[in-house]
C-alpha cells in the first residue's frame, strides 16, 4: 500500500496510537476503513487505508467533486435517448425519462439521494460525454492526490480496473463538503422529484443515518457484489467534523452500525488519540474550478430544454442483495497484491449471479 499521508498508513491491519486512558477502538467489520478529522485532516485510526478496492457508488463523490462546480444548478436540460443508452444492467435509477426536461439541481438530488446512474449519465452528457467525464474524474483524483483511484465508470458501476481506497474516499468527501451545494445535497433526507405533466414524487436518501445519528451530515453509500457495502459518513459535534470511510462490509445495516461505532469512538478519543497520518491537501491547480472552498455551483454552457417533466420509475431501496462476501478479515499477502486481483476474482463469481449496482 501507499504511504501517502504517513508511513503508518502503508502498514496492513488496524493502526492507532492511543495513550493509556484513551477510549479503545471498537471491533468493526470491513476490509478497510479510516477515521479522520475533516477540518485538520488528521487520521485518528485506520485499517488498510490505501488498499485498492472496488468503490461502488461512493465514487459518485468524485463525480460530484469534478462536475458539480461546472454547471449552474438552475440550468435546464432536455434528455435525449442517447443520454440513457448503455446503462449497466440492474443500475439504480431515480426515474429519468428521455425527451423530458430537468433542472440540474433535481439531477443532483437524484445522484445523492437515490444514487441514480441515469442522473449521472445525463449530467455526463451536459459535461461533454462519459469518456470526457471519466478523463476529468481521473485528472481530478490526481489533483486531490487520490493515487489509489482509477475511474472507468463515472457512476461507480462495477468495471474491471475500477478501484479506490478508504483513504481516497475520505479525500473526496472532505473536498466535497467544502462546496455548499455538495453539502446540501448530501444532507438532504427527502425531496420532491419531477414526474409527468408537472407532477412530483417523493424520493428518500438511501443513507438512513441522516436524521438518526446525531450530527450526521452525509455523505454517500454504495453497494455492488464486487464492492460489498461501502460508505462514507460525516458527522459534526461540538464544532468538530469527523469522517469515517468504510469499505467492503457484508450487510448494509452492519455498515451503518460500524460507522456509528467509529464516529462515537472518534469524538470520544479526539483529544487523546495521537494521529497516525493525515489526509493530504489538494495540489495547487489554478485552472481547476472544483476546489473553491465554500462555493456553490459555477455556471457553464449547457443545453436547455422546455418545461416538460419526467415520469417516475420506481426502484426498490430494499431489493435483493447478494451477501456472499467475506468480512472482518485480515490482510493475507495474496490479497495485498492489489484490488485488481481481488476484483477479478469477485467479477468471475459475479458473472454467474447478481453483480450489478443496486443504488447503495
């Protein structure tokens, strides 16, 4: 693993530096995780933070870091049939319809609340297309020093060679929360989404920790057969903001339970735990509009459409899972060879069953 952020982060297994009397780390599942202070960047504890693993829909955070600042939220766009072609089978959808017109802010709600791959593809069309957006996301990852990340599909849908790490996911969340629009979308629990003939239907955020865990502010969950359950959660208490990124957990409920445990520990240990590393700051990039702190979306040219609205397509938040994944394992040398090897093995298994994105 990389030692970016500190040499302890290259060591396998759980890493912490707790003086006597400090709260002990809770036992949690997950192949990799990070607990970090979002404000200072200090990493309080971690497990395999730079291990390259499939990220699932948590990759949408990088998509938002890349594209959200480029298109004004009030811009409207009429969806074409080509915009929705080649969506992966079983993709999570918010219900975008071709030949209907949407505001950009509604598309982003579809991305953050329902993890809609259809909304991602429409925003890609407004941003120059999928290949251009993938290239921009990889460039943005480099600018954020997210060296464990390789983007193949902008929505996080499983693709050979597509990997990230708990460390990089924390970087994406930390950067995104500097943007007011990102922060607003990520923290929205319920919203109205355009339906047909001016009607609206309600969508709920798949991050059920919102409104339940004290101080929860987002940010993004994900699930695929290859990735298992992945999640990045941010919470605020006493003027402090902590981030937990957690990768490859077997159950969605267990993912939230363990995130809560790590956040509780982080807030309790914040004053005592000695940092084992740090989230690095972005590289200087004067031409990059994506790293302006505390700014909303920036306008750019985009196709406009009429005031038509889209027909709702129902997609289940409680659809079938394929839970047959390992969890809570150590890091055997054969697996540390890299996320690519692990991905290939899981992909072959997934080819005979459900391997597709399921909005988490």
